[in-house]
């Protein structure tokens, strides 16, 4: 994937590429960075970055709620056939709290 970058602002971009890598580096507002050849501003994503973008788009298209599961639970509640396992529910709550604690620690 290639993306054109327009209207860059700020300090000039430094060329930190290793020898043999492809791509172009330009400074602010399309002017070449010091020592860099005059070229168009352009960014090329790696295969991994492209795959991540694809997965992100697929994830964004998924529904937030599992409507089939909600429908099944509603039906079970309405007919009185919904059963809860207290031990399983308690274990799930403890696991969820542990996960929340881990998330809080990483922030």
C-alpha cells in the first residue's frame, strides 16, 4: 500500500533508514530533508501493516452485540428455562476482575 503525504509541517524529517531500504524521506511541506534527494512525499506500508489494516476493517464491520445469543437468553427468560450455574458465574466474575486489573496495570 502506498500513501501520499500532503502538507507536512514541523521540523525536517531525518533519514534513519539502513542502507538498502526503499522509500523516500522529505522534510516539511515537500522540501527535501538535509542530504536527501528531492522526491515526492510517500509512505509504503509493510505486509504486516497492510494485514493489520485489513483485520481492523473486518473487526470494525462486526456487530458489537451477539444478537443470536441475546435472542436465545431472552427466549429462555421468557419461558422460564434459563438456568444459572452460581459457581460458573462466580468464577467468570473473578476472571473478569483479574483481566480488568491486568489492563489497569499496563496503562
